[in-house]
């Protein structure tokens, strides 16, 4: 099963992730005051319990074309569509 959600991350002074919160809507993640916001793609495999995640961090308020694992961002998350 594949699911998508927004995450907001707060960083330590050294740049490590200190805290993460999960959101259904981009606006909520952006309004959280976090240091960085990303869309995550999560794939759960019920057969063996493995989980795969991909991250697409906002850059200047925009998503890149792909997640960091090479999968394309679904059209519904691209600018001009509901987010």
C-alpha cells in the first residue's frame, strides 16, 4: 500500500533532525513553524512488514519533480492542484 503525507522537521543547531510531526495538508505543515517541510511517499508491504520511504523537500516553496528515491511526485501534489 502506498500513502503520502506531509512532514515538518525541526533541526538542531548542527543540522540534525530533532523533531518530526506529520500532517495531512501542506498548509498545516507550512504553518507549523518547522525548519523544513517535505512530502513523504510511504510504501508498506504487508507480506514481510517492510516499509520504504521517499522524501521530497520543498525548495523555495515548491516540490522537486521526484522523491529522493526516484519516484515521480503525483500530479495532485504539483502546483495548481489541491494539496
